[in-house]
C-alpha cells in the first residue's frame, strides 16, 4: 500500500483534521469563521484587497480548496456547485471535434452529460470498457484530447489501472481526468499516479453528511488550475461559502469515517458473497474480484461502496428494498447513513437500456453505500431482507 506522506511533511489525516485551524488573525478563532459576504471593500481607489467578489474568490471556499489540493497532492483546487459542474469544468477545454474517451460504465449523470454535450456538437465522446486493453488501445489510437477515468466505477466497482492509463494517455497527447468520488483522497490519490486532474462530487464522502451538493476539480499543474478557476468564475459555477464551510467540517473526520465504513463494507461484502439469494458481489476487497490486486496496489483501502446482484432479479429487488429497515432506499452515497440504490431505476435511469446493458447493469443489481451504523444491525437488516426476497 502507498506511502501516506504528502506536502509539508504532514500526514494526510493531519491535513484533513487541521489544515487552516487556529489561523484567524482577527480574534484567534480556532475554527475559521465562515465568510458569507458577497463583496469586499477596496482599501483604496484601484487597489483591491485579497478578495473583491465571492464568485471569484472567498476565504471559506479557499480554505476548503487549499485542504483538498493538499489531500490530493495537487497545485490548486477549484470548488464548484456540484460534482456534475466539476466534471463539466474539467472537460471545458474540449473543442468541437475533439475526442473524449470515457468509461462505458460511469455514473449515469456523467453518461448523460457527455452524451448531451456530444449530441450538441461540443465534443465527441467514445464510451469504452477501460478494463479491455484492446478497446482502450483502439480508442487512444483515435488521438483523444482527454481520457476520463472513474475507478472504482459506479455502480459495478470495476477497477482500472490509473498509472497505466495516464501513461498511455500522455503518449497519445491526452490529459487524464480521474473521478475520485468513490474513494476520496483518503484512499486514492490519482495525481500521484500521473493524472492531470481529479474530480470529486464533494456531496459524497468528502462532506460525508448528505447535506451539501458540491464538487471540486484539483489540478496537478498550477497554470491549468488557474485557467479552470478563471473559467469557473466566468461561467459562475463556483460553490457557496456555506457549503464550503459544511464540507470542510465534514473533511475533518474524513479518515475515521471512511476507515470505519469500509471495515463494515468488507464484512457485508463477505456476508453477501456466501448468501444463496445473491448471484454476484462487486467489491474490490474480495479476493475473487477481478480488480482486487490492482485495487490493493493503487488504493489505500477498498472503500465503503459495493454492489450485488440478486438471483431473483427485479421481483426480488422490490421485496428486498421494501423489507429493509436500516438501509434507506435513496440515491447518493458517502454519508454516515447506509443507503441502498437500484441503479437501473435510480442513479442510472438516465442511461438508455442498451447503454446499461453494454455496461453490465442488470435489473437485479443493487448498490450499497455503507455508513456508520452498528455492523450487526446492518447485517441483520440484510439477512431479513434477503430471506424475504428469497421467496420470489
Ligand atoms: N461522480 C460520481 C462517481 C457520482 O457518483 C456522482 C453522483 O452520484 C457525481 C459524479 C455527480 O455528483 P453531484 O451529484 O454532486 O453532481
């Protein structure tokens, strides 16, 4: 597993817990105050201070950005209003005719964004199974400008080799953008593996409390980071200070949350893996998972997300989700509460059935985001739900 040491010689967990703490020059506040002001006084004519208008820059947002840039080992982070805005911003350098290579099994909202942008002629997109070396090589031979990676993928938990893909992309003259939402920088740092940009839906593990929609783009290169920050200001997608404040508060406990949640996820994956009502479990922590060895080498842990397929298909899905009491049937992930989602009718409903079938998203597939509840309560809940679902 990787070395955890990053910038300033401080361990990532120290950065997450304390970056920017006890820096308040005005009153010595240990926790940085929230700055809601939209506008800032010019100290003199034609002499702005460090901030002039909050769409462009805001101290609270900048403190979160600085923390995320350090956690990802990047030069600069740009905080935006959602994960989708982060993806769109990261891809904003593409011009009509440029080719984007994207995973065929990415988050449904990402699939919709790329499909609609390409339908409108903003750029071209090739959806590729990035675990298939030949398909990937064929796509790279078409000289794409950007390769988008999502690993582990949503919802099938496919793991792709970031170092290998960034190497191939560089050789083909393309930038690599990695969506690191499923693991967070606590478990994976794509920039250290050669990526140019990391994208997050901060809505998920980074905030961790299911009460903020937000996104971030982190750039390895300062100039590219500046360019994206300027564009985020130009199109007005920068995130709100209140959201930044809450998200930074979430980041303080990122490591302990993720570590505890992934421990429970591993137990649940092992339980599901031997249950007769379950035909398949997708969790990179299982030694039977095709991406297990790769996940072990490029991740610091296997994460708190998993998916599984019910032998009884859609009928069994309905009974299971309606029987569960501790898991909540809801979209999203990464919060302290455990959620269950049915990708075909929820998170990936925006994909047409053919694209879902190509990606391998079956009607019997369910996705779990494992929270911080007692492990036995979660197991009991699943055991009862699966017993009911076994009767179809
Ligand atoms: N990327 C991934 C992997 C996601 O799962 C999601 C949302 O579920 C997004 C991006 C989009 O994030 P947001 O909902 O914050 O726009």
